[in-house]
C-alpha cells in the first residue's frame, strides 16, 4: 500500500510526464515550423515515449489499489531562440525530472516501500539514458556548429536517432 506522501509524489510525477510529453510535442511543432524535419520527428517520437512514462506510473498507482489523479498540466514553452537553446531547455528539463525521480526513490527507501523502490529503478536508468541522449545532442551542436550547413547537418543527424 502506498503512503499518502508517496501517492502524492507519484501523482505529481504523472502530471510531470504529461507535461514532458506536451513540451516535446510543442517542440516538434516549433522544429517543423522552422524547417527542421529531423528534430521535428525526434520530438514527436519523444512525446510518445513520455506518454508511456506517464502510463507506467499511472498503472502502478492503480495496481497498488490507490487512485491515480491527473492534475492541471502547465502550458509548455512555445518559442526558442535557436536549436541550441531548445536542446539546452530539454537537457535542463530532464535534469529536473531526474531530481524528482531521485526524491521519490529516497522517500520509498526511507519508508521501506521496496515494491515502489523496485518499480522506480526503471526510471532511474531511463533518466540516465535521457540525460545522456540530450547531452550528446548538445555535444553534436557544439562540434558541428549551427552556422551555414551546420544546422542542416545537425538536424539530419538528430533525425537519424532511433527512439526506443
Ligand atoms: Fe524524458 O523522461 Fe520522462 O519525463
């Protein structure tokens, strides 16, 4: 059985994963609008992945016999100065999500809720991958640059990334 504290934290995480999905879908629209099909595709796929993150937590809450609650979802950012600014935003966003997940892991451990602790391990490794992914894109931007054909090349590279 989930404690009230853990239930609240997990429900907050459900809402945050919805936000992540909306943020990435919104980013895909920005990329498409700016003529960046590789990044538009990448974010559209990533938005779907975030929905699966939300669903996993939602289902876990329900499986424990508690009630999953979807709260109001904050409006995502809609404008970015350039591709580097956009990917910096995603990287910072994922670092914030990692912090949130770690906080819930801490609570589960302190409460000796080993089932929830075990469930959250998937998110711990997922966040490691997410941070690595966005950092690698920022590295690409740094190496190739966004001037001249750089933007075209970076976007093409990003379009080839396969989202699991
Ligand atoms: Fe991007 O990992 Fe969920 O939020």
